[in-house]
C-alpha cells in the first residue's frame, strides 16, 4: 500500500513537488525496479550458456567461480593442479562453482552434460576430459554436485571411482567450508589413479587397460586371436590357389566345351578344414573374458579386495530396461568385507548411447540426417536420439572419416588377398577406442580440445 501511494505520488505529482524533483524520484524508482527484476532473474538460477568459458582468453585457466567462494590464491592453486593433469596425462579438467543452477529447466546431470558438450572438453580424438560442477548455495538448503567424464575418461575414472572420490575426499571438506582443499584432494585422487594404472600422455590406451575396463582387455585379447586366425586363413587361401592351378581345362566332345579335370591328387577342399575353428575361437574368447571378469578388484568403499557376486546384487529399473533392450550387459561387484554392492553397465550395442538425463545405456537413434560429399573425406550426420527409459530426446552430430571401399580385382585372387590383408590390419587395430592422451597443443588463447561426453560420472547432494 505504501509503495502504491509512493508510486501514485511520483507519477501524479502535485504542485508541491517541482518538475525537477519528480524526474529524479522517478529515475530512482525505475532504477530500483530494474535492480529488483535483475535480482529476481538471477535467483532463477544459472544456465549452461551463462557460464563463461575462461579457456577462450587464457589456456591455463580451468576454474570458474560464479559464487565468490575462491580467493585469487585459491584460483591459482586449482589452476595449477588442472594444468598438471593436462600436461602429465592429457586430461582436460574444468571446475565450475556457482550459487545454483536453473532447477526449473535442468537437473545437475543435464546441466553438466550440456555444459560439457558446449565447451567440448578433451581432444576430438580421445574425449579425455573431466568436468566438476558444484552448487554453493543450492535450492531449499540442498547443494548439487556432479563429476562428468568424457568418453575417453570413463574407463579410467568409472562411476564407482568418481563416487568414492566425491564422498571420501571432496564432500567432507566441503561441509567444513574447506572448498579448495576438497577440490585439490579430488584432483590428487584422480592423479593417483591415473598413475596407478600407468597411463601416460600420448600412449595407446590398449596398453594401459586396467581392471576398470575388463571388457576392453578381453576384447583386445580376442582381437589378437582374430588376427592370428585371419593370418592362417590367408596362408590357406594362398595354398588353395596353388592347388586350383593344378587343374587345367581340356577340350572334350564335338562342341569343344571346356571341362575341368584333376591334374593332382590333392583336393582343394583342404581350404575348408579351418572353418570349424570359429567355435573354438568363440569358446576361447568367452573363457578369457570370464577369467578377467573374475579378477579381484579393490572395493571403492572400504578399499578391501572383493569379488563379483551376481546373487548378492539386484538390478534397478533402468538396468532392467537395459537388459530388456539388449543394449548393455552388467558386471556386478560385492565386497565381502563391508557389504558394499555396485553394478556397472557395459554397452554391447554400437547404436546405443548413455542417456544424458537418466545415465542408462538406453538412448537409441530415432532418425538421422546425413550430409555427405563423395569427393570429401569427411561426412557429417545429425542423429536424433531418444531414451527408451526416461524418454529424453536430444540430437548428436557425428563426424566420420570417409572410408575407401575395396573394389573387385581382375582374376579374383588379388581381390581376396587384399580383403583378407585389410581384415588382419583392422583386427590388429581393435581393442577399444584407443586414442591418444594429449589434448590441445596450442598455447595462449584457445579453448578446449573438441571432445564429448556420454553422460558418465557421478552426482549427489552435499
């Protein structure tokens, strides 16, 4: 009521107020209204597009603080820790602290994933990036926290490890007001894990597979066996050609038709004897995978050695959906010491992606728009994805290297020879995503390397 009376007085001035005083008071009121509207809009929370990308101005800047929590010295400490991870392992790390996200339009998971895709942490070749986002005030007294990992970082910083680092290293210090110490402890734990598995910047990831990516190790061993198989097949193929050449064509009958007759006692059917080796190869692969799956790993909760026990772990609703769709298998873990249980989803379909919203491997392509130039080496495809669990929809732009198709060669022999040789080379190059650990090699201004995230990581309230 008082505000209404004051406003009426300003916009309907009496003769007691001079025109100059009226103008000044009206300007003051409009300024107050503008400030009030601005504060109201800020209270709605931050969106990913509003977070400044400090890498665009300085390559050694990795920390964004929109909450006013850090001092200049603490900024420098965290930046140095992030630079050390990049220089040692090629891991591009960004840390974002803010009062609160826009909870009306985002969860902490979708906010972090959108910010990751917007900045593109990690290089385009290996997606070796990591994003830490934390609310410092939050909503209704709760503060969200998220560790988002790139595709290439997931095998080395799986969800269970991210959870252990957050709950044991970061959250206790955050609750005591030691924010910088908590972040440094988390970054040091990541450094220790990458050092433990022997990861080196620029090294092929196939050489440093740890117990965190058992399925990749099994796949690598299977690829070696496949290469050996194809090599033996190549030798048998060459031998079969030499056998076929022992046959010749002769003219028989009045029509002078050509008929194949045997010039040697050796039958070309010998080439078929190696085909039954496929079941043995599959048996060996499954046996090797089972052996690797049964290896003891450290419990992320208490650090003790435990073993996988599927009978002690129950799948949740999203994991049951993964199993029903046939998009992911599940590796279970149960600690015999503390009783901690966990389930890790392992994608088994090339089409599936981890949903950025619910974080299950249930996002499948709905349709694609392909832009291709037959004369160019690169093609782009805009793929629309839809989660079959939470029904979240998003688009993904995929760039692929143009491939050369082997054409038919005259005579058939060299065509088959080249085909088998290419298959051997491809098999030797299998065994995971591979890739290099280095990020962007530029100095001064620049930006992140152009990587992407599939939604891996860990989120919780602290």
